[in-house]
C-alpha cells in the first residue's frame, strides 16, 4: 500500500482538533472526489483510499484512476493510500462472473463489488486507520427510522442516478458506518462543485458499463477467464424442442435477447431461457417472456428480518427497471416467492430482484427463475 499526504496549494481544508477520522473510497471519478471534498469541508480528518481492483485495462479503479484520486487528495490536503485488491477481485468477482454466464445465468457483479470490496473490505481497512466511518460517492441515502431506531437504506434524491439497487445486501452494522454525501445532490450539482474546487476529475466522463468488460464484450471476458470450460456450439430450439439453428456458446446470450440469434422469419424470436445442462438456447415469441412471478434466492433484508408474508412491494428485476408491484412470500430457506400484479417481461436468472417500500429498500436477492 502506498501513501501520499501533500496539501494542495492554497486548498488545504482545516481539520478541527480531535476531529473524527473518516475514510473515503476514491475511485478516481468525479463522484467520489466530491464526496471526499464534502467530508473534508465539514472539518473531519479525511483519508482517501483507492482500491486497485481490475487491472490497468479497466475503466474503473485502475492505476490511472488512482493517480486522478491522488491528485484530488493532494488538492484537498488529505492523506491518500492505494490498496491492491486485484487478485481477490479476480477470484471473487471476475471469475464468478464468467462461471455465472457458463451456467446460463446473467450476473450482476456490481452488487458483489459494492458489498464486499467497497464496504466490507474497506470497513476493515478503515478500522486499521482508526476510523469508524467510511464515505463513498454512491447516490443513495441512509437515515434512522424514528419508530424502530433501525437504519434505513433509501433511494437518492436524483432518481436517474440512484444506486440503491446495487446496495441491497448492506446490513444494519454496515449502514451504521456508512456516509453517502451525494445522496441529496444531482450530477449537475456534483460537477459544479468539482469545478469550483478545481478538481482534475470535474469533467471526467463516467462509465455506464461493467468496469472489467471492455466495450461491453461480455463473451470475450468469459472466454479469456475460463477457456477450458467453454461448452462450444449447441442448438437453438423453440419451446417444443424443435431445432431452429445453432449457437456459438451459451455465454453469448441472455434472457430477452433478440439480436445475434441468426434466425430469420416473422414474428421475431427472443431468448426465453438458457439450458446450460444441454447446451441449448431456448427461444420464443415475445409473449413467452412474460412472467407472473419469480423465485428469488439468498435474500438479504436491510432491517435484519424478513417482511411479513403477503407484503406488497415495488420489485425491480434489473437496474434500469422502473419496478412492478408484487406480493412477497418469504420462505424458511432464505428465499422469496414474488407474485406480480401484472406480468413482467424478461426476468433473467442471475440478476437481482430488489424490493422497495416507497423510496426505502426492504431487501433483495438473486433471481433463480421466472414463474409463468
């Protein structure tokens, strides 16, 4: 781990005597840079930490990003460290990502990255520094329920930037140690603040894709990580098992996909499921994508306990999904049966289903399958 502690010329923010020490996760982007500035501006002893995760070809948390974060820390007069977690990230996130695709699931690695690395592992690091809290540039909010005294995880004020979907695994202990300074801001306000402070990240573009997937080519990552496990070509079949074509590998497909099937004709066909056991891609018309419910596994509850059977919630089945109302039936094995009030399209195993009560996250888990 390397360190830097040089004050930016004329920009050092005063630290109050005996001030609480706060560690800020700094990815090298504008959001975490402004989060650090907001913490420091309140007089806390602020320490920046960049987690080197996915290698120099990554669009996030690379060594180049670490240099941007270092420059911001110097500008703000903060101590700064780089923590190398690249090997652990490969085994816990990248390899798991490849394995999920090869099992016919559509993974969402950002949840694991957030829960384990940006919170659990960073909290461990913060304790070493003698800090009780960490702050990040996530667009989300945490407060305390006045009736129960429990921490609540809530959507950001800017719903377009809200990242609460990725944070559903956070527990009460973690929420008690977290600070999201951007929760009440929008992106324009964040960039304006960065410009006022003269931060090098003020105009830095943000990535919309998974950081370790160059140009969005998921299949290339799977092939590079697990070349020995590739199943090879197989059949594309309809719901009755009739062979309609051939595929080059199930890791090229996800539920709801239409392009790249190589099958002509009318009406258009979509991937409705992936049969990894038989190396088959199953397709059907758009109506076959509609599901009345979903089976959700390994569910985490923000409050620590499951909601009552029959609870009505808004359920989001992917990040950009607006959500659909459903009733939740928790099981004794950590699963939840979700019954939608109106059919939902293209529910993909491996994605997260996150449950909301208004702007409050109740919890969430991993989609095991759709119920039709």
